[in-house]
């Protein structure tokens, strides 16, 4: 289906407007699918990505600022997300080794097991991308990177 049919719009001012709308629509499409996948785990997409950041640095604890710098949505409240994950037993706060006045965050065993399970489900869902060849995926990736360089 085309973007025009998906959003029931007859035309766009120009190709740039069309691609901007298509990018926003596709972003929402991807996030909605992630949200549906994570819903049964009572996780938001932002919480999931915090766990992915912590997994990458595991077993080393990291600061909340470290997490915020690596988040996809820089407007997210990193501290609040960490607190929600603590309530779920998926992460812990530990005293910083470099600054005894501050706390760092580390993923728990429960969090590691959850991410392992979710990674399998996410990989299955990402099979939707198989409509594109590996070459097309790489081209899309390169074009998106190139587009962000002008912003």
C-alpha cells in the first residue's frame, strides 16, 4: 500500500513533504508493533531500550546520564524509566565506584532473562523486513544515516 492510501491523502506539496510524512508514519508503525509486542510484558518501548542499553554494558553498571545519552528519544525521563524498571526487579541501583555520592544502574538476572526472551520475539517480528532484500535494507540504512547528517 502507498502512503497516500494508508493515510487517505490525495497528494503532497512535493516529494520532500511526502517522504517526511512517510518517515513519521513508518516510525509510528514500527513503534506500534514494538508496543504490541512488549504489552504482554508490561514494558514500554522506552523501558525496553533502557534494558538493551544496560545489556550492552553488562556486567558493568552505568550512570543514568550514560543511559539518557544513548536513548533513541532524548526527551524521555531516564530516571523515571529506571525507577519503573527497579519496581519490576529488572534493574538495580548500585553505588558508583567513581563517585561515591552517586548511584549507577545495572541489569539484574531477571532483566537479562527477559531481554533474552524478548530478543527472540523481536527477531521474529523483524522478519517483516524480509520484504526487502539485504541490499535494500543496507541502502535504506545508509540513506537514513545520510538524511540525518543534513539536519
